C-alpha cells in the first residue's frame, strides 16, 4: 500500500514526525502537497462533505480507505504496522503517551515566536515573544528534556522504550534537531545535562534509512515558516 501524506509544502512542521516514521519504515508514500497542485488537492479533501472522519487540519494520512489525522494518532497507527511500537498493549500506550508529551513540547516551542496569536506575524508580537521564550528556555524546555532524560535512564536501553527503536525515538530526534536550529546557544548549555537524549539523537541520525533521508531533497530544511524558527534575538 502506498500512503498519502497531506501536509503543507515547504515546511517540516508536525508532518515531519510522520515523515520520519515513514522513512524509517521504508514505506512507500506520496508527500501530496509537494506535488504540482498538491495543496489544492489537500484543501479539497479537507472540505469534502463525503469524508466520514473529517480532519480538522493537516497533517493527515490516507492509508487505503482510512483517513487518519493528528500526528500522534497517525503514529499510533503506523507504529504497530511497521515495527515502530511495542507488541504489547501496555508498551504501545506508553509510547503513545511519550508522543503526546512530545506534542505538548511542540506547542510550547511554536508559541515562543507566536505567543499571542498564530494569525499575527512574528513581527507583530516580538516583545511578547522575547518574554515567552525567556521562560520557555529557562523553565519549560529543561523540564521536558529532563523528563525524557529520566525516561531514558529508566528504560534499560538506549531508546525511550528500552532496547528497540520506536516512533517516539524518531520524534525526540526531531525535537533535539529543531531546538538546535532554533536556539543553538541555549541548546549548547542544555545539552550538557542531556547526555542520553543527545546520544539518542545521534543514534537515530546514523540509522541507514534516516541518514539517507536527511541527506536527500525529501528532507525540507528548517526555516522561518515552521515550528522551530531561529530568531537571533530570542536565543539566550
């Protein structure tokens, strides 16, 4: 089966967490919006009254007759189908729980540059963004990273759920990479306390399929339109 991934062209965003899982799985997929007329196709599907389980917004994945929305929900589906989740129910729920925590992290990272409203430009809320980012880097990011570091300590392996890679590991890789892009100075300080998270990032980056993906044109570069944005004035 060839999957169809629907997400905005030109940005990594929340769709990147799904791309990483598809790439690691070696799954055949079409990144629809990056094709000619793809975004128009995506918007038509979003507004189609015949869709039984209508997505609220991208990303969503078409898998045969299924249309699955929300990043964590998509990964909950892909994980067991591609060996990226534990076989037992408790393990699957644990990895899903980790992914939901990552989703919370993503929201807070996004809100550093859009603390008032997503509909406003960053330039319209720079003062508020600076204040929000200061708290994020001092309190919130260390709390999230500290949690994942502790999970890795307790896991009994090099991965969040133990000895085997799951989609949550791929997502934590993306968090570390995104934070390095957005806040290189701050991350240089944080990483001194995150040896296991950094080691996991490096381990994922070396996986053959992920390494090939990162070196390819399929990997959209970080930019100032996605979740992780680098504004020099925000990086402490």
